[in-house]
C-alpha cells in the first residue's frame, strides 16, 4: 500500500489520527520536501513523534526517481507525507497515477491546507476564484501568466489566493558550470516581493486587472502560533515586512460582503482608509461594467 498523507500546516501533531496510525504501519516513510515546509517542525521532531525514520524526497526524487518509492510500495506499506493536503501539487497527482499503473493500492488521507485555512482571514471560501502562483523573478525570466487569471477572478468579483514561491533545494548554477553540485540556501518569497512583482506586471500591461490601491490581505505563518494578517492596499503591502515565512497574499474581489469587511477591519492599521479602498475598488468595477453595457 502507498499511503498519501497530508500533514497540515505547522506542527508534528497536526497529522490526523488516521494518518498517524497509517505512518506507524509503514516500513518506509518519505517526506516531500520542496512544495512547502512545516513551520514548527523538523525532520527530527517528526521522527520522534511518528516513531519512524524519515527520508526527505526532493523534487528530483519525486519527479525523476519515483520508481524507487513505488518499488518499495509493491512489497511493503510506504507513506508519502505532504505538508498541507495530499493534492496540493500536481506532482503528487502524478505519483498516484504512476502507482495505479503499476497495480499498487493507494490510500489518501487528507488534512488542512492553505486552500481552506485561508478562510481564517475572514474571507468566505466560496467567494474565491482561481488560485495563482507567484514565482521569483530573475533578470531573464519574469513570467506574468498569473495576470490573466487574476483579471478573470476580479471581473466576476472573486478573491484571488496568491501562493508565494519557495526555493528549498535549487542548484547553484555557477558552481555547477565548474563541475561542483552544490545547492543555494533556501529562499521564501515575502509579501513585499510578491506585491512588488504584481505592481511591475500591471505597470507593464496596464490592462487594469488591479491597481496600487487594490485592497489585499497579507497572511503570515498560517496555522502556527505566530499566525498573523494584515489588511492594506497592494502598494502598502509592497513595503510591508511580514516577518518569518511562510507567506501568502489574497487580492480581494470587488464584491466584498459586509461581514467579510467587518472581519478584515481588525487587521487594518487605518480602518477608514481600508474601507475607502474597498469602496473605490467596487466603484471602479461598477464603472467598467456600465461601459461594457
């Protein structure tokens, strides 16, 4: 059996009871280590809590060497642990497909992820549209495919969850060219960097998907004891120090319910200014809708 087990967001104890029972039945335990991290846990603390040795499965292991994981699952119970929920990344879906093709039984045990825990900021989950990923820009690569998805969400009044890039085990290409395989230190995108990239793309496209005054929510360390939220405009968050990772951002849709706004105001430094930003955003889209009609 291959057990795909969600771990939740922060602590070793966030695993479900059923998930923990499954881990204890497994001969080998792999921890996916590149799409996210448990903020308040280490490999050692997980091993102590689970009573099992853990092998970190990096991107190259899961995407290029998955046969090694599946070979073990043909003979014994194997656990594949995922921070958040099991299907938080497409590579996990691919692993399940490969297991099925080889006749390996798969059991998935779900858990909380950013996709549902984001509701803690006060925005209603059924009013979210497509989630988008914001990646680190480089000098030669500045992808902006997220822009159209945000535009689609915003046109129909839906909120957009922005998932921020992390780099856990990236090769140092300068050293690689010298024949040395070394890895760069881990990097986690900040709220400020995400918002700076969004503003850069809008300045380039100028299609009005959002503006510097668009209301947003910064989410920091979701699910941990240091969880925090900040309600402000996109421009204000581009200068905001959100502290330790992990971070994400929600860009509000223009149809903000009064209960959502009431909840969010607790996270705004200037409540009246934030209410004004929300109203301005609503009026901007109402004006565009009248033009279309």
